[in-house]
């Protein structure tokens, strides 16, 4: 029984990490109508930028996370403005340009990996922070990183929710996500709002990267595996649905952990995709997803 | 207030407007009429900035607005009231209205504008916290008009406000629009429902083949044989017993 609880706790925390990346993916999809295949590399860049920030500034961990989120958010906004804007403006979704956006995403993914390689090299690097002794809950002993993951993810999710529901800018993001033309007619600066939406999504992924970095090493290829799992998480929860992204992430994380613990650890990656296949067979729109119509 | 000169516009290689000239004076209500596919929504899109005209000029309050971004045009006081189906279903009534008032950063004036809209449309006040997806067609149209009012515009463009609504509801809404105009609003109303539009408007223009085909004071158009035969199938006076919307 204790083993089960251990596995679930580990699964939930890695699930929160997947969930944050999935949140970014769903946010980008609902706001910009594009499927962002380079989001795993944003997560990776977040970890690297966080590493640099931690090395040079040595600030408390939450501040490091915040600074990294802002920096990576800006990086994301630049990428969107320079590379993606023309394609999204020409039409998203099922148009030529929309399909082109998918290929652009793959290209950006490769570019960012190689960029990171050029800057930091291919070697796995440890994250320069030490949290002290693992803490005990009941009969479980967990590294403090897990505490940070749970706490930060909670704060970020609540923060995003409040941003979207309670602020004027959040209202604009929701309006643009629903229909760009109508949002324009309401006086909203749509291109700026799109950039901000993208920046927020990248900030989320960056936070995930920084939260995971102390547990694993920081390396150039860390984004690839996470991207696919985060996509699975987003789809499981309902693509474009924000609470669904978190829910999907948690489900993927727990499924993966339980699978590795009880069935076999050698094929750990399979469990997430098995879950994805089952959900798609039973409820293709995702658990919290609704039938989406192609947006105007 | 709004001057359109020789406007040409279309979508890609398809030219819809072939030189439209149209003026709306301050506090005037002008109706733009025409059947399906004649270019009414194209004109609206060109005026509000969603598409760029290929030729011609659009001037608002003395300033050229053709080619400007839609959000900049709203900031200059020209708001478009969308069709009722374009309300945001996932947001409450009040949130929808707040989106309409987005150009306003001032809490006090947003509050004031909300009260003004609720004054015109008490049913919206009743349902302010309800999701707009629960509203009826007429209430949605009121919501869209309210959304337009929130940006404190000097002029409003109405996009087929009677679409998909029962005649009595259309009359009610048009009465409220008439009241709003008496407070000093300038209006360009695009309509397929020629009868209703000419009851409300002082001046009418009929769009056909991408140009203004017939135009004139509303009373003249109502009795114009061309308009009557093409669009009305009888005179307006016959059907409504001379009902007056200017109450």
C-alpha cells in the first residue's frame, strides 16, 4: 500500500510538470489556433536559462523561477513575432498556412535544440541549487524538490486562472482566443494580445523546466520526451481546455508511475501513450473537452 | 461624420464593391440595404478595418480610416455592433459587455457605461451574471448592441440586427435603437429587412452589383416602385398601419 502511495505521489508531481507544459500547449492552441511543436524546447530552454540565472545571481528559488519565466516568456514572444506571426496571420487551423505552422514548429524545435547545444554543449549539467535534507511525511521520504513542484504548480495554476478571469488583459486573451475578428471590433489590440498569450504559455513551460531541473540533469534533449507526453496530456484532458491540461498531466504522470512501478520500468514511456489511445477510443474529445467547431 | 468615396474592395481576386459612395451625417440614421451577397458585410468589414479596401477612401470625423487596424478605429469612436450570434457564449453577460468596453481603462467610466446599457436593456441587468449562451435571440442582440455602446462611440454600425428574430422582438429592439439615436448617436444600419430598416432610418441606400443603386430619404424609398417591387412586395404603410417607431 505504501508503495502505491509513493508511486502516486511521484506520479502526481511529474504529472504537474507535464501539466504545466500541456497548459502552455492548450493555451497556445486555444488562443492562436496553432499546435506548437517546439514547446518541449521552450521547456528545455527554461531549464537552461534557469540554470544560468541560478549560477550568476544565486537568488532564492522562487525568484529564480519568476525571472526565468519572464525571460523565457520574452524569448517566446520574439519567436512568435519573428517566425510564427506570418503563418498565423495567413490563417490557422486547416489552411495551408496552418499546416505550414506545424512544420515550422518542428523546425523551431530542431533549431532550439541545436542552439542550446551551441551555447551550452551536449553534456548533462546539474542544476546549481541545493534544497537540504529530504522531508518526511508519514512513512514517506521525499526530496524537497517535490514540495517545490507541488507548491509552485498550485500557485501558477491559480495565478493563471485569476489572470484570465479577473484582469482586463485576461479578458482580452479569452476574447481573442474565441474569435480574433470580433475581438478586434471590440477595440482589443489583437496582435499584442496574441504575443502576450504566447509569452504566458512559454513562461509556464519554463517554470516546469526549472522545477524539474534540480531532480534531473539539465540537458539539450530533455524537451523531446516531455513534449510528446505533454501533448498526450493535453489531448487526454481535452485539447485547448486549460483545466483539462492539468488533469491530463496528472493522469499521464500517475499512469506512467504506476505502470513503471507495477508492470515494468523498462518501457516507462509506453504507459502514457496507452492511456492516450484508450482515452481517444472512448472519448475522442478528451475528458473535459467539448465538441469544438472550426473557429471563424 | 462618415464619408465613403468610390470604395472598392473584395476578397483576393473576387471584387465585391465596385465604387461605393455613401455619406452619413452627424446624428443621422442611414440604412444600407441589399439582398444576399451584394456586399453589405464587405462594406462593414472595410469600414471597421477588418479588410483593406483596394481603392477609394473612408473618412470618419475628417480623418482617413481606410487601412487602419480595427482596434484603432474603435478608439476613434466608431463601433460595430455584431450580429447576435457573435456574442461570446462562454462569458457572462457582464463579461461580454466589459469586452465591449475594452478601450476604456477607467473603472468609473466602465461602471457608468454598464449602468447606461442596463438602463436601456433592463433584462441584461437581470441576467448580468449568467452565461450569454443562455440568452434568447432577442436578448443576445440587445447584448451585442450594449457591447457596442460600451466603447462610448460617436457612431455605430449595425450588422443586420433583425437577423433571425421574430418581428415583434425586432420592433422592440428598433424602438430602443431609436431612443439611443435621439440621445445623439449616428447610425449606419445594414439590413436585409427593408421594411423595418426604412421605418427606423431617415435615409436609405440600396446596394446592388457592388454600387449604390438607389438612394434617397426613407419615406421616398418606401414608396419607390423599384424598391417596393424588388424588396417589399407591397408598401410598408399597408402592412403596419402607419406604425411610427419614433416614439
